């Protein structure tokens, strides 16, 4: 799994890399590449404007997963995007393999 993180500050870059490595470690053999971009939409004006956009390329028949999240705090937006990415990648892998879990009635 190749991880690329683009952020404006070093601590956000380190946080995002560590958080996404942990969140997607169980899918390492299924994930071809992961690109994380953390940007400040409004710049110095403030507000709910930290955006985390995640693009995941999965192995196999050219499958792409894109997650986009916005919050006022960079750490929160990275954490929430990592959780959402892990859940979405798990669903995409299950759908691609045709494997379904049994649901209890």
C-alpha cells in the first residue's frame, strides 16, 4: 500500500499518515494506493473549513473509493475520514468478492 499525504503542516501530515496506516492496515494487500489531502478551504478567515479528501485505489478491476469530510479541527476531520474510509473500503471489498454476512432476524 502506497500512502501519499498532502497537508499544510507537518503535524497534520504525521497524524494523517499514522491514522490511515492503522485504519487500513488489515486491507494492505487489497489497497494499491491511498492519497490523503488535508486543506484549509477558507485560509486564515476561520470557520468550519478543514477538508480531508481521501482517494483509495483498490486492487482488481479498477475500483476507486473517495471520501470527503469537513470540520473546524484538522485532527477531528482526519480521524473521522480515516474511520469512514476503513468502513467504506471494507464494504467495497465485500461487494467485489461477493461475500455477504448473515444478518440476524
